[in-house]
C-alpha cells in the first residue's frame, strides 16, 4: 500500500516491506554476501554451515569446512582449550570468556595466522543447540597498531639519544661558566663555541625529526679536526687526548660523527674517571678506533677501558 511522506510525495508503507524482509532468501542473501565470515557448529564442534566469506578470510571454500571440526580453523595451541571450554559451557551454562568482539587468532588454509574479532551467538534449530561465530579479519588494524607501537619505540629511543647528545655540551657549558665566574674571561669565548655547538645539534634534531632518517648527504671531513672539535666540547681539564698522525679523511655527516665522538669521550670520562687518556688512531684494515685507558686499578681499567669502540668506516670514500 502506498503512503505519503511529510512532503506529500508517494512513499512505501511498512506493510509493503514486510514480505521481502521476512522472506528466508532475503536473510540468506545477507548472511551469504556479508563481509564477515560466519561459521555455525553443533554441540560437538562440527561445522554445519559456513558462508562465502570464509574463502576470503580462511582460504577454504564453504563446502571444504562443512562436516569438519571447528578446530580446523584454530592454531593447534588453542584446540584442547576449545573443547574443554565447550564442555564446561554445555554442563554449567557459564561462559569462560566474553562472547562479544573477542580477539583471537585463526589458522588460514596456507598455515599463517589471521587475527580475528569474533562475536559468538547461540540459538536453537529443530531442537538442537547451534553456535555461530561472526568473524571479522582485523589484520589491517593489528598491523597499524604494531606500526604505531614501533614508531613510539623509535620516538622513545630518539628522545633518549637527543637528551644524551644535548646534555653533554650543556654540562660542559656549566663547567665553563663556573671557570668564567672565577675570573677567567677567556672561558666566555669557549661558551660561545659550546652554544654554537648546541644550536647545531638542535638543527640536526629538527632535520632528523622531519626527514625520519639518521644520516643525510655525506661530505669529506678531516677526522683529526672532527676529533679535536668533539674533544673541546666533551673533555675535562684532567683528561688527555692522544691522536695518531695518520688519521684518515672520511666521507661522512660531520655533525653526526662529531656527536659520536662526543658521546665516546663523555662515556670514557664518566666510566674511567677524569684523568682518563683517550687514544684515537686508524685501523690497519679499515676505519678507526678510540681506545681509553683509565687511572684506576688494572682490573677496572681493563673492564671499562680496554674495549675498542670502532665505527665501521673506511678510508675515503666511506660512510660513517
């Protein structure tokens, strides 16, 4: 029967919709063509029905599943627990887990696991208890969440590195300022250099944050100059730097390499004491080494200082 809506235009009455909506084939079409996989089982976990979407989600044709146990779609580690949970529910009526949007892995026909969000339903058909699972593949969402987690981990690591890199010149600036306050005006010139270095580091940090990479374009750099500049920032008065005459020229990001040496020198001073001696020289095969010798006991010196920190670079052309 036709009806009119508020604008006076002809409409469709509820009675006109009843016939197609209540027809069995209408609901069958909805179930068969839905985007979610639907699987129904009996009390023994034998699959009675599977819609067409199981092909997309699990890789099986529906007829391959009907008559098989539901555990065919489960990783082996869950199969025993499944049968136990079904038996407990049939006996007590108590659900051992939430039936709404529970996230569990299923096993694809090719063997890989598929993360699912599953809603379970129970209904009666011809006097038999039937259980159906509506299963949605959430692979994309899970992968997105994992990507976010990895990005957060990288951000935390990045923040830690930035904090460390900026703290070194800041500590040096404080020490230099104390010297300047004691009357050594030449120390003020050193402060200018330190603040310039901090400004360069902040610029590097901004570039890394925007570009998402660790090293940009490389250029030729004299290793002796890089080492000397890093030592001027990170050293203390009692410490000694020894460099060999034949330090190579390297192709590198000079600022990142300078930061690497600053960290090496600062760590040496922190772990071996202020009277540490740091030696920098080339390796016989390729690259360079930084070796530290402390003034403490032989055992502590060997443990903390005898290890060689080697950056994997070669004589020109190289990348640091």
